[in-house]
């Protein structure tokens, strides 16, 4: 289900951040929501807790327990990376990039609206 390259990349990230499998407490919970009777009968929801930091992650994005396990571990790694690296983390950089793009769009739209507003005022006074 999950490619070897993605698993190896996650293991590498765990190693770089100093996350050990023994530090992770994992539980499987019954999922809720879309998916019909199958979802209600199987434990596909994954709950992970990182003991040293106390970070808790709950993932039930897919109907597959294996995929949810992988996604929960990836989210845990991202959160720990933000804590350890702060502004230098890859996650923070992507969020900051999106924030800057939205700010530019907002400024452009505001400038455009001001131009329309002033041009209407000028034409109305003549």
C-alpha cells in the first residue's frame, strides 16, 4: 500500500529527529463516519502518543489501517520537527510561503478595489 521509498523517508526523518519506536504508544480505535458498516466493525482509526513530548495524533483519513498508521506517524514527525527546528522546519516554510502568497493576493485585490472606487468617485463629480 505504501511505497518503500516513503517508508524509508519516514524512517530517515524519525532518525534525524531522534524519534524512537519505543517512545510511541499506539492504539487502534473503531472509526466513525463515511464508509458504511465495514468502517463501524473494524479498528482502522490510529491513535499515537509520543511519550517524551506528550503529542497525541489521531488519524482516520482512510479505510486502511496501514495507511492511517503511516499518515499518523508522518504527522507526528512534522509536529516534532516544528517543535525542534522552529522557523527552519520544512513544514513552517511551506506554511509561510502560502501565507505570503495570500497576503500578495489580498494586497492586489485591495489595490484593484481602491482603483475602481476612486475612478467611480471621479466620474460621478464631473
